[in-house]
C-alpha cells in the first residue's frame, strides 16, 4: 500500500509526500505548506494540488470532497449531505448541508399498521433518501470562502470521472460485500457490477454520466443538479422504486450557516458542529466533564480513565435522546452544556461503580447490525485557515440506488431519524421523539468536524463511523492535548466506545490490559471486544509552522502535506 502511494505521487510529479494506510500504522507526514487528510490517495492528492495551485483550505477541502464523490462512492457524494466547520482569516463559521426529509415524508412512513418497522425501507431503496444537501453545501462553502474559480475547484473531480481512476482493492471489497443489496437496482448494476461483478482491482473505472454532471455543476453551480434534467432524473429514479423525492424538494433545499459550537478544554479552544449534529455537544460534554473530574491527574493507563469515559458517554448519549433538528427540538446545546446540567451529571458519577443505562432511560427491544459510510476531510493551509468537512451517504453506497443520468448514489439518511422512536437505528442508537420524521426536518447526526487551536498551534479532525465518531474524536483529542502524543500515535492508539444503549463498553483489542478489564467488570461494566471503531483523519499545525497529516490505520485513509518549493 505504501509503495503504491509513493508511485502515485511520483507519477504526479508532486512536491507533496503522502501515504495510504489501511490496517497498518505509519509516521504522520510533515511539511511546511499545508496539509490534507482524506479517505483516498486520489482525493488527498487533489487537495494537495489545489493548495499548491494557490487555493486556500476551503478550495482544497471542497475539491477533495468532490474527488471523493468519484473515487470513494461508498461515502463521497453529490447525493448525500454533510457539515463543515471552518476558520478562515480568523473568522469561524459552520455550514449545515445535512439532508432533509422530503415534503411528502410522514412520521410513520416506515411503520406497518401495528407500528412495526417495515422491512429495510428506511435503509435500502429511495424511500430511505433524504433531500441531498451536498450540491448546494459544497458550492456555498466555496462561494463564501474559496479563493480559486469554482470551475478550477470542480475540475480535478470531473477529470477523475471522465478519464477514470484505478479500482482499489478497498473499493472492490466494498462492492463485493454490498453486492446483494446493490443488485436490487439494475441502474446500479449497470455501472458498478458490469458483467454481474465488481470491476477488477487495478482496472480503470470511468464514470461518464458523473463527469457530465460535474461539468454542468462547474458551469452552473447547484442549479445544474437541483433543477432541470438532473433533478427530474432523480425524481424519476426515486419514483420508479417507490421513493418520495421530488424535483421540487431539490429546488427548495437550502444549506444553513449556523453558529459553530465553541468551547474551551484543557487550555485549548475548540469549535465543532452544533445541532442537527449531536457530535459537537457530545464532544463538548465529554471534555468538560472529564476536565472537571480530574482527567489530567489520573493515571494514563488503568481502569479509572476507562471507567470515566464510559460514565460520561453513557450520560451524553442519554442526552442525545432529546436531540433533533433545532427547528423542532427543545433541547439545545446551551441547556445541555449549562453549568448546572453538567454539575448534575457530575454528581451522579461514582468512581467505584458503573451506573446502569437503564436507570437513565428505557432499553431498546432489539439491536441491529452496525455499518456506516461517512467520510472526513481535514485541511490546513499556510495562511492559518482550517477546514473540517464531513460528508455522508449514511450507509455504504447510501440507499444503493444510483441515478443513471446523474451518475451518483442517493443517500439513506432517513434512517438517522428515529424511524420508530425508542427503537435502535443502523448504529444501535436509540433516539427520541425530538428526532421523529417531519417533512423538511434534518435528521440528527453524530458527525463531529472539529477545529482546535492554541496560539499558532491547531488541529483539524473528524471521522466516519456514525455514533462512534464523537467518542473517537474525543479520545484522539485527549491524547494530543492532555497526554502529548504525536499526531499519528493519537490516531492509532486503540479506543473505547459507549453510547448509553446498548449498555456495553466496547473496546478495541489491546486497548486495555486483562487486569484493567477485570477491574472494570468488578465495577459493574459489561465489556465487549470489537473491531468497528470510527476512522479519524487529522491534520495539525505545530508552533514552529510545521504541518502534519495523519490517516487512521483502521483505513481507508491518506495523508498528504505540501513541502517547500525548490
Ligand atoms: N449518518 C451518520 C451520521 O450522520 O451520524
């Protein structure tokens, strides 16, 4: 994998360095002209090339996200949505381009007459699709903060789609493992399972319909996708398979600039995403509670810190039950981060005994399998600009339906609503009435695009993995800000996860010693080894102006930096 990455970079004649990681750990790459981390070599290279061409961090992040829409179709998208948190010329902003429920959506649209969820309708097929936000969101982000012409930012993705890219073993694997659900849609089969199977590893994949869509997007901006023939094609494809999406939904979609959620922790300043993502609130609660409970003074390894993480997350995810679209939810970041509320939660935590999640609310009846497909882009440029941009289709290849004329997949983000309030979703998350399906509402997310800074030092990070994102981001930050780990080590180290329900502390292999596990069991935790933690991408600016980039060895990931011009 490493050799492949270097060959690609040499072939591109790039001044950057980079590497792809999947299941193996490498040192973070470092340079002095900016840094990009994303899921794929090809997309990270696009970001680096844009920085080298004089683009700022927003130009690079948007170009990288569009490249991901081509080479990483599991999650990169034009048919999904996402969030961005940026610091440009010292100004903080966050953009919500989360999908929204179509106008014809109804609260019980996924339930039968007895109130039971119908098959997999909220996950597979276009009934699962929210109104895509990416076409509008990526454009607006660039319009407000980008430096380069829009057409220059879209061009690398268009070229990747038109001229083709090499099918990686990772993409081949994803297509193979999702084959059965992809096969339900002839439109998808024609592009991604030609001759009945995924394209061979190493073959060149061209996506002419997507290239045409990107060309129109470069010329006309989001109108090219939210009105006219592409919007009509989306409605047609959706209608043909029982979906609700209409061209009028696309035309009326708006991205929303929101106040970023800002807070301090351990002497650093942080900015993350507020509702309709729960990620920023969970992260802010986590660091605030840990700091006030003496995290810094606790032994780094051993049961106390693991116990405290489980206790804090149990409470943060119980609060998540109250969250939803800020238009209709009563709980907001202000009340959930209020001094009194955090003090109350603190007073309920005992160091010698685990709480029971059931004491904080009611248990789900069953647990579904976990899966996820979201992708994070982290960029820092030499002018001090920072961009954390996370986009998603929700599940791998979204709802699996590819719109043939447009060349991209539609999301299955509707499953992030509380499809049946009180029952677990794709991530095992039990969600409340606040997040019930309402036409036009945004479904609650866990994405956690985050910026951290202290003087001239900065970190940009985020990840994929649904409910596991905020807990992974929190752990990487604690290792960097409190324990002083190098960037790559902070990303690599095994992690823990708890999300209130199910009431289980999930631990990656080697995260805890057998003695620590024993101690946690004796305090009353249920502990389970798992391999499904989030994947975090991060870049960092050191005090001396050096840039570092790190991709998660849990993969896929690719980190690149710009090195000095000769
Ligand atoms: N679709 C996963 C999330 O937004 O959290």
